C-alpha cells in the first residue's frame, strides 16, 4: 500500500545521528569576532567546527587546521562503513569466526560500544544496521516503508551485540554469526571529537569548543573569558528554536532526537529510531535526550541509548548510573522537560 512521507530528510544511521543538533552559539560575547578562531569543514558524512578562543603563541593556524583534518580522516579510515578499505569494512566482509586485526583506536571504540550495549541490555547495539536498512532509514534511502514479517525475522537473526567478541591481548575482533555487521556511527563521531580535543591539548590549546555533527566537547572558556554557551534545540522543527541554554565547563555534550525523520502509513507514524531489541521503531513520547559527560564518545552512545529506552526506562538508567541527562517529551505543540539528578546538580535546573 502506498504511503506518504512527512519528512524527506534522511541523514546517516538511525542509531547515532544527532538529529536534535545542539545549536552552538556564543551568546553574550560581543567581542567574539576579535577573539574567536573558527576552523570548519566536512567529515564522516556531516560537518565539523572547531572554535578556539585564542591560540598559543607561535602556532600556525593553517597547520593546525590540516592536522585536525588528518585526525578526523584517520577515524574515517578506521571506522567508516562507506569505505571498502576501512578497518570496519574489512571486519564486515570477514567470515564468521575469523579474527580481524584492527588498530588500537577501533578496538577501543568497539569495546566501548559493547559496554554500553551490555549496560542498556541491548537498547544500544552497534550491529543493528541490517534492521535500519530494512526499514529504509539507512544512509542514501529516501523511501522508508514497513518491512514484511519474513524480512524482519531474517534481519533480526544477524543482529545482536553478543554476536561480536574482542580478543584480549591484541586488537582483534570476530563475529560469531555469518552476516553480522558493525556500524559504529552511534559512537564514532563522538570519538572523533575526543581525538581532536586530545590533539588540541597536546598542542597547548586551552580554550576550545569542538563539534562534529552536533556532538561537542569543550575546554576552558570562550571569547571574552566567558564560559562556552550552547543551546539544546526544542523539538519543534524550527531551526534555532531553543529549549534551554547551558554553560559547558570542560565537558562533552550530545543530543539524540526522535522527531525529524519518520514516515506515516495508514495514519500511523514510524520513527527512524529503531529499538534493536524489538526490531521496530520506538513508540514512546521521548522526543530528545541530551547527555553531558566527560567524553563525547560516552555522551554520544548514552544519548542514543536513553532515547531508545524512552522517558521512564531511560530516566531510571540515568538515575541509577548518575548520568547527566536532559529529556524533552511530547511534540512541538506540547512539550515537557525532565532532568536527571546529575544534570540538575550540574546546571541547577
């Protein structure tokens, strides 16, 4: 049966794209143009921006920009699912039981993804790609639709984080079931932000705001010596419409949203956010989940996890694990917000 689309913007992987992108701003900094250096470009199928509130004396900003590009490109070479020569693509093409050697970085990110999968009992799952593709929400798709029960059952046979194992002592990964694929898009962009931040700190940069696809990490202060201020987008679909503005102090932030990409069929709405445990789009009222954490990799994976879990189970996990989480529930006309105790303590909300 034919269906109609309410949105035709399909970007990236259903688990992991930061769709409720934090609106980056330098509010209250009238002298920003004098103090701020911005380096930006494209990476990982999205954009990046590095804002520096002054640079150490003697640093060549053009060389800095080149090194940032190379840092992000190295993550692409390791973890891209679109490059056949990437480490992740080599793993996905390997036979079951074959140990595939990876870099220490790729092994680190896979281990982190599997830890979050265990923590969330599978609400976050880096093997969910086949189900996402089946629903038509993968990158390059513009015609999502309901899959047949038979196709859905077949896709679920090759999904499950427990089907992937890493070997202690070296950087090697293996799959237990033929057809299992890894997609680290729900965590790799955050890792890329962290790698850029680590590079900047090695170069002596003390005041920065690094952002890739809306996921960010800060250190020090912004222009004029004021804290970096960022806005959490209101799930209204109106660009620049902010729900809350917060000040970051050496922290990372990621937001995952459930309101921009969906399709409607027979009067029912299907979100692009897939619950790996059921193989179906989530049906709860949580519109966006924001997490503030020490690293962007952690914030990236946890914001997606909490969004999949929903307002009740997600907040329960945030309370139990002391996660600084900020939830917006409802739709663009009727919204409510909830903060975890850790978020409320940090931002006094």
